[in-house]
C-alpha cells in the first residue's frame, strides 16, 4: 500500500515539475526511480530509457507504466500512468476552456497567433537535430535518398506516413545493419 503512495507522489512530482514534456521530466523520474526509491539500478534505468525511446509514444508514460508494473503490478501501472497523465490533462482542459471563453479578446487572439512561430521554430530545431544525427549515422547520401523517397511517397503518391515509416524501418534493418 505504501508503494502505491510512493508511485503516485513520485510520478506526479516528476511530471508536474518536468516543464517541457516527457524528455524534460526524465531527470526528475530518474531521481525518484533510482536514488530515492531504488526501484531500479542505474543500468536498468538506462536500458529502459533506450528501449522506451525506440518504441512509439510518449516516453514519460512508458517509463511510468514499466516502473509501475515492476513496483506494484497492474495496480502500479494505473497509479503511475495516472500520476503522469492526469495533471496535464486537467491543466489542458482548464486552459483550453479559458482560451475558448475569451477567444474574442484581442489579447488571447494575439497570444494564440504569436505562439505559432515559436512552435514552428521548435519543430524546426527538432527536425534539424534529427538531420544532424541521421547524417552522422548513415551519411549524407543515404539520408538524402531516404528523405527524397519519403517525400515522394508521402506528397506525390499520397501514401500514409505510417507506411513510409515502416518501410524505412525495414530498409534500415535490411540494408543499414
């Protein structure tokens, strides 16, 4: 029963104070999981993080689910994932309702319009980081070839991006391993 409480408090705090989403909360989760509670070793956490990043979906919920299961079974999964997700969901609902209520306000209109360039730049920085990492790993020619084929398939042939991603996984597994 006490482990349930520790799971709830640990994942709640890590995600409420981890401003910036899942990746920003990882150091806080590490602090709770490894040094504070000893639920995992340092190498176990690193392995979980590596595997979690290789799987689709948000990293914070995957960490919460895995650690919750290791600590308290399926009840632990529910507690840790709820502590990870519910605070953000509540904040999102409240903030979107406030924005909706005051959407005609010039201040709110300005805020929502002016945040779009910031989001675009953030996405550009993430994309640029991926370009740098990819070209270092697979080289410029492979990168340009894969990017060109992906662009053609998605934009010109209208193939769903999920299928293009799967094809890239297969290509990487067969030709780049």
